[in-house]
């Protein structure tokens, strides 16, 4: 089971910041589960610039989730 974190506008859109005990075998399965629960959140998670951190390391593409994994969805960043 994974711990899921949402930050910034993703958190605001979902109405929650953190969930514990989410059952998903991979990042893609997790996105599909979250999309099934909230289509707007699902669309935002797949939007341009959204990054995924798995156990506090930015990853690209799909990854398997180990028990106790932490998955954070980070909105596009701006800065200067």
C-alpha cells in the first residue's frame, strides 16, 4: 500500500493533501485509480509539467510500487 501526496494546485483540485494505504501496483495504476475517483484530478495528473517523486526521488515513466512506497505528485514549477 502506498502513501500518496499532492502539492499546490493538485491538492486544491482534489481537496486532500495526503492519503495512506492506497492499493496500486504501479504509478500508472495509481493514476488510473485516482482518475476513476476524480476525472478532473486524473487529467491534471497527466498534464504537462507534472512530475512524480517516488520515495523522494523524481522519476520518469512508469515504476512498480513497493509496499510502503511514497508517491508525490508535483505541479509544474515556475521560478526565476
